[in-house]
C-alpha cells in the first residue's frame, strides 16, 4: 500500500543523490518513532560520500512536495517524509473495505504448486505437543501460500507402519475392547500399547510375536491387514474431529504404509547411483564428507529404514503432484535426518532436488493437562474450554448476549493455545504456561479475540453505517495516523511472512494493531459523534476489524464476534 509513496520518494531522491533507484528504494523504511514521519531513509544506507547529517539537510531542503509526499524533514542522519494524509487515508481504508478477506493477497504464486506436509502423528500414540506445533505452524504456512496465489496441498503423513503395529495387534488381542475402540480409538490404542509394552518388559518373546505379526502385514496377509486397517481408519476419523476444531482440513492423508513401490524404486536408484556401501550385511550411505554422518538405509535382515521410505515418498509425490516446492514441517530434532534426505535426493541428481524445504521448530516444555497427566490434545482443549467458559460466566450481562457460549469458549481456548505458541520465533523452545494463556489481559489469544469482538460491537451499536465515501480528511488525530499506517503495512507484513515463514511476525503485528486500536478507542469514539466524524472513524475501525479477522484466520483461528 505504501508502494506509490515509496516510488514518489525514490524518483526524486535518486535524482538528488545520484544513487540508483534500486538502492534508494531498498533504503526506504518505516520510522521506529511514529512522530518522525511516515517513511524514512537513513542517509548512510545510500553510500554517498559526505557528512550524512549535512546531506540529509541539503536533500530535505531540495525535495519538492507533490501529490504523494507533503514534506521532507532532516532529523540528524535521517530523512523523514510525510505522505499526503488525505489521499492516503482514503485509499487505504476504501481498499481494505472493498477487498475484505483478500486484502493483502497477491497472485505471486499463480501457476505454482506447493505441498506442505505437517502434523503427521503416530497412530496409537498421544497427539502430543510436538505434533500440535507442527499442526498449527503447517496450517499457517499453507494459508500463507494460498494468500499468495499458490495451489496448496496440505498433507498429513501418518506414522502407520512398522513393528510397533505388530506389538499393538498382540496387545489388542489381550486388552482390546471393541466399545472403547469405537468410542476413542487413539486413547484406547495408546492404553493397549502401554500395557503390552509393560508385559514385554517381563516377557521379551512378545517382541518376537510382534515381529512375526508385522511380517504377516508386510506379506499382505488379509487378517493381519484388516485389523491394522481398522485401527488406521478409526484413528483418522478421530483425528479429523480434532483437526476440525482447529479449522484444519487436510487435502491428503498419506502414511508410511503407502510407500511400498516407491521404496523399492528408491533402493534401486541408490544402487544404480553407486551411493550404497555395505557394512556387515547392512547398507548405508556415506555422507561424512558433507558432515552428515553415515546413514543406514537397509538392515542386514533386508528391512528398509526411514530414509529409504522418505526418498520413495518424495519420488512418488513429485510424480503424482508435480510440485514446485515441498515443505516438511518437522521438529528441530529431525534436522539431521532432513538434511540427509535432501542431500541424498541431490546426489541422486533428481531434477526437482532444489524444491525441498524443512521448516523446523523448538520444543514445548512443561506441557501437560492441568491434572498433570500425559497430554492428549483433546484433554488440553477441554481444559482450555472449561476455563474460558468459567471466565465468561463472571460477567452475567455479557454472557447472556452470547448466542453459543460453549462454542465461543472453545474458540477462545484454541486461540489461547495457538497465540502462546506463535508469540516467539518458532525455533525457540518455550515454557507452556496455563496461567498466561488463560488470561484475558496482556498479549494473549483471548485479548486479540476481545479486540475483534469489541470492534464488531461498535459496528452493531453505531448510529451510522459503513460508508466508503466517508470524509477521511477528518481523521486528523495522531492515533488515526498510526492506525492507518499499520493497516497499510499489512500486505508488506504478509509478503515478509512468506519469506520467513515465521508466524510470530503475524502475531506481533496483530498485537501492535490491537494495542494501537485500544489507544485510539479511548480518544476517538464513534457513538455520540456528529455523523461525518462517526462515519470516518467507523470506516477506520471497520478496516481494523477486517485485518484482525484476516490475520486471525491466517494463523488458523476463527474470529469471534461476540464474547
């Protein structure tokens, strides 16, 4: 939104300084102190010989105001520019109100396809904190690529194969319950898995039975596969319920079990490329010269390892989807494995070897339910929902106005979890803090949702409607200037997020916008004002509400209108 105004500065400053347009353009930034100006240039960045303070003064005096830029002022080594507020405010607010949910979107990725693989839980194990992080970060990345015009495929690559499923089958024979399996397959299979592992500690032959059972699965024996398929299908149904609460709908449910032919082809390709080294009957790839260690791809008994399966999966995915980019959203503990995978694909000289990307993230520490037990996502969401509901009940008058308080409490709970997770850079570990996420004050999910609901309430109570022809020249207050500048920056924030794939950039922007909105509302009311002022202010708050809603949706949350 600032592009037109940056261009007006660039053309004049390039002429005055003798510096190329590209250098001038890259030097233009938003001032750190709002009162200094709307746009600024740090003169040293132009790399012109001379005293930066004197140069700033000389150029400020020579700069000619025009329709876009109303003034230039030297502040030390900085050139600060004021833009034409009337035309700028009108353009920004009408654009946001007109484009609505697509404000800030681009067609940059038109004709390109990206696969985002994320979440990827293991069937029969709890949906734990690591999977939650992968899930919400992966969903954000998918939404972000959609906003830039890419054809996106969200893929859930389930951990659904291996000896542990033989162990699970043996355990189900001892401890399985049809009723509990149908009621909550993930929890029941986890309980069975824990019980049979405990038995196996006292009776190691159970592991032999599990291996024998898994061999039947690999040999495609009908009975063995039928039970495993039932576990898988029921688990996916349960996962879909959980994902629906998180506003996620995967395009593809894949899994380790489905990579069979691709794995055999991968082994042949590795052999043909001369990458395999034999060691005591096992096969490995020596990546030590790339500082990536030696990696096992096949055990001495002929069993393939994860790397082989992942290479096979990558080959099959390209053949099926012809992706321009594939992103694996996986914890930082798997950094080495993903580097080994990408390097091996490169060494195989596959033509799409440069299209792979690993987006990693740190650990969540201290994450458990309030009851202190092992954390299932269901339990955590339930705890959040209950606590949010209790807080909402404290204000009886407002609570009575909420059409579906249970649903709102659930959305608030999810907002609390997601925003706490996305507050800092994703690679950082963080301490899960119940007291902080359940707080309606401060920089939390509920606080952001409250800001959105408050703006919806202002629109409902206003005596005037949204008028795109409102006289925005009446928005002369400093609070209005700051808000409109922040609104205008949203497309730039989206573009930056696509480069960094850091959800914290969006969250920090939303918080800055909500803080600025709160300050503006204290000084610039809508209700009780003359119609022309009320219309101008309402159009501004309407635009803020649209952007907060858009940003919440981008990070995977549902904006709340009443709470």
